[in-house]
C-alpha cells in the first residue's frame, strides 16, 4: 500500500429494472460522471445490472467471466479507477433455482481484485408492503472479505448484512478502514432504519461507510420500492454526502488519517472484553 492518505469516493444511485441494457447505460453514465469529477473509487448499488422478476434473475445469472463483469472491467480500465460493481446475479455452480448476490471489485487495470457473496439473505414478513424471501432465489455466501488497495483496506458487505454488527466488527478487526454496503433497501424500512444502521456501523467500527443505493420502484411485479439516499459516512458517524431520493451520485473525500485519529482518541478495539462478545471471535 502506498503513502496516499486521501482519495475521492463516489456512490452511485439508480433505479434498476429488468432492462439490463438500460441499467448498464445508467450505471456507466454516473460512473463516468464521478470519474470526470475526480473520483478514484466508485461503487454502484446492489442489483446494479438487473432488478426485476427474481426467477428471471436466476436464469440470466453469469459467472464473473461473463459479459456483465466484462463491461464493468472495461469501464474501470478506461477510466483508471477502482470500481465496485455493487452486486450482480452470479451463477452458482450446481444450482438451477438460485444464484449468488455478488459484489465484484475491479482495479484500474480492469482486473478483479475481490469478490464478495452476500452472507445474510433478506427473508422478512414485516407488512404487506415488505414481504420477501431472498433465500428462494439466492445462495448465501460464507466468506468475509477484506482487500488491500493503494487507496485503503476495504471490507465488503451487501445491504441486509448491515443488520449484523458482528460481521462489521470482524471486518474492522481484519484491518478494514472503509466498509462498502451497496444496497437495495426497501422504502418502508429505509425511512426508519437506513441512517441509524449505517451510522452505527461506522461508529462502532470507526470506519468510513460507503453505501450506494437503489431508488424508486422496480419492475419486479410491484414487490420492491427502494429508499435511495446513497451515503458516505465518516468514522465518527457524520454523514458527509447524501444523494437524496433521485438518481445521481454522492461524493466525499476519504482520509485514512481520520480513521487513525478516531481510533487513537477513542480506542474501543483495545477496550473490548471478548468474554461478553463471543460472536465477535475469529471464525
């Protein structure tokens, strides 16, 4: 890792549908806009390439060597940026009814440097408006992922993961300075939980949080309406940038020295009594 302490990050906000070409063109537009404004790290939301009927999502799933990842790899290379494809439908070997929900990180040469498969699947029955079983069409991942880049050490997560703080504590203990949380967070729960959960994850880990989000209604037969508000949050829990309700980007400077400063002034990691947090032990 080089001595660069700061970089400009951007999180993309869009409303994906089942039209993969339109999704690609929208994502490319906002990624290029962010790069033109100086961003060297850009994240897109969960389900960037497809957010429609879920059985079709599985039928169209691809390996990381497929056309979807190739498009984003080429864009990362052309723009010379680190690009996180927030998630796409990755083909799961031996599965015909389910696929992985996978984040893919490309470096400025367009090479894949990390993949993360969503561990916690969104199976809920909150209300008639919020009823969903992601496990019917998704295979849960099993591996926690951190990755060193010249910008920072990143910890990768996806959406519903944010409700499980032990995951983030482990990523921080593995050296993460920046946590990515690409999401398609529902409108009904987002109004009450989106900001509190993301700020809590930043505060307890003393990391930056980059959460690219879907927004608006998707064409999955009326089942999903996403909250939006892609955000960048600092290690003290301050919201540095918020994309609001519509398509666009949120951008902010990430300063690794700020992570070190917060951890030095309030060294909670060294104060933690593991006897009271058995779930946070190394796996």
